[in-house]
C-alpha cells in the first residue's frame, strides 16, 4: 500500500492552526504532525481529540468513525491515553527513520522492529473503500478495541518506504528552522524545501537581503574610497 496522503494543502482542523500535508507520503505527514507554523507550535497529537481530527483529515478514518473515536475516548480515557502514547512513540521512531534511515542500518532495523510490533498487536480486516471523490483506498477495520489499528495505515506507509527503497528520496526541509520531512518525487532529486510558498520563499528573501546588503557595502566603500 503506497502511503501517499490525499491532502497536499493546509485545511481546517481542531485548534488554532491546521496541520499541513506536504510530505507526499502518509508516514511523513504523520511525522509532520509535530510542526511549527509562523513561530507557533502545532502538535496534532496534543490530545486524543486532535489526533482523531488528524486521522480524519489524512483520510485514515472517515468522519463517522472519527466522531465515534472521540465519544469512546470520553468513555474510556485510559484506552485513549494509551493509543495516544503509542502514536507519539511511533512518530518518534519514524522521524529517526526519515532523517537517518537512508544511511544507518541500525535505524532501519529499529524502525522495522517498531513497525512489526504495531502490526502484530492489531487484529482486524483489510478492505478497499470508496473515497468521497470516487477514488479507492485500502483501509483497516479493527476487531474489538476501538483504538486498535489506528496506526496500521501509518506504519504500512513506512513499510512501503523500506520495501520500495524510498528512503534515499526522503528529505528534511533545508530551512534550519523547519523540521518538516517530505518525499522528493522530482525527476532530478534536488527538491530542498517542504513548501516553496513558505520555507522556499523565506530562503529566497534571505538571499535577496544578503545580496542587497553586499551592494550597499560596496557602494559605501566606493563613496569613501
């Protein structure tokens, strides 16, 4: 199952700022749930309700199931807390895989162990569903525990990266202030920014400022010479 997110732009969600979907792979978009936008931290895993909202936006669950998850979280707070803790644990392991997995065997093996741990703990049924736009997608319907299987699509997407040898094309944004990761699908493999409209434009503006500053310094030296 290829883990491409159905969303590529920012959309409304729970909280003051919405999650972004720029990774071009579901597992990378999941890593980017721990984000900073306009200097403001945006963590889509800050609580279970926000987590359920992200799953809905990412197309992992539909609106009906997301609402059901929130209701069940109110009824079973311990179960919801455990599911959220697992999601955060998986995110931490996958971030390490995204940032270092292409060059470190140990990182890949650790991530594989985590992927298999999640897969082994979830029982359910795999099926193909029709999306609202008429396209088709694989889904996983857990048996029993309402919180079981929430991470299956995410770790499946990460497994695809290992199976299809995609890690060399996984990048962290070249902006040192940005922690987003993405899959570089460009033909020449030279994509540097998670998003040209934000980080790319900031870099361009910084280059212009640096160039203008050099011109001003040269002009001042010419005047005083």
